[in-house]
């Protein structure tokens, strides 16, 4: 499984840099311009720190992420 960003061109999602087999099932998340996200100052600070960590390359693999989520779900 992977996460990739695409662009809508002529009504179809075009993905650069990843070959998807014909008939693949994909999930598309599209922002709703009418939805508003409200965060506290603390949550905003956490998000900005997380972005800074990612920019510095301080990330984990998808496998590790899913393993951590599995452990949390079992609590």
C-alpha cells in the first residue's frame, strides 16, 4: 500500500510517479471548500512541529506507522 498525490485532468485522477494496474481500486480524499477545521493553539503548535520534523526527514516507515496504530487499537 502506498500514499500518492494525483491531479484531476479532464475529470480523471492522474498520478505521477506510480504505475497503477488497470482496474485498481483507489481511495480519493478531496477537500471540501465549505468544511472548516478548527484547532486550538496547542494543536496548531503540534501540527507545525510535526511538519518541521517531516521537513527534517524525521519520519517512520508506513509499516511502523501501521504497527503503532495496531498497538493503540488494542488498548
